[in-house]
């Protein structure tokens, strides 16, 4: 009887504190997308591909880069939380990794695209992120909510890009319609 009580006391005392290994795993998963962006930036600098970050409304480029980092960190945490879930199926991690990889690669290919292609790529990223978000939220609701800032930021960029493209395209362009008419000679 005394042995059982001592053993029960010992196991309850060891599990009462925070799970350090779990916190370390989640911390590592949070930093992993940031490290991947740093590695992509290193390779981009070596090959001459300078990233172009989304910086609307007169924001400076470095502010867009900070916003990109702020968006990537919760996605890593969402990936860690989704991987902890015991629910099988739906391949949520693969969808989320594809979304993170797209967000990391996107700024490096943005200078090569025209406005319409840029808006379509951002819209594709939003749709990929929404599909990943639905799958991740089925595993962990907290992980799904952690994806919300990235979806809002990329969705805003997509909507702004599509609106600007439509505003300066021939069927809708008010700028093109207000040109003066030349007199007939």
C-alpha cells in the first residue's frame, strides 16, 4: 500500500509542471518558417532574386517584410499544433506546408510578374490557404485561428491587386476613358 501511494505521488509530481518538450517543439515549429524564409533570402541574394514584399498604402518595403515575418510565425505554430492532433486523415500538414512554401517563394517571383498575374498568384495563394485552413481547423481550432492573420493579409493583397488591375484594364479603366478627343483634320 505504501509503495502504491509513493508511486502515485511520484508520477503526479512529475506531470504537474509544463511540458517542456512540447513547448520546445512548438517553439521550433514557430521559428521554422522564419528560418526557411531566411534561407530563401540567402539563396535569393546569391542568385540575384531580390524579394518584393507586399507594402500597400505607401508602406516602406521593410515594413512589408516585417508584416510577412509576423504572418509566417503563427503559421509555423499552427503547423505544430496540427501535427500534435491525433486525428488522422485530411493531410492538413501537407496543405499547410504548401501554403507556407507559397508564401515564402512568392516575394521572390513577384518582381517577374505583371499586375494581373500577380493578382492571380495572390488569389491562388488565398484559395490554397483557405483550403489548408479548413483542414487544419478540423484538427485544432486554435491552429485554424492562428492562420487567420495570414489569410487576411494575403486576401487583402489579392483584393487590392484585382481591384487595381481592373481599374487600369481597358473595359473598366476610367483613366483611359478620360483622354481628350483629338479634333478631326
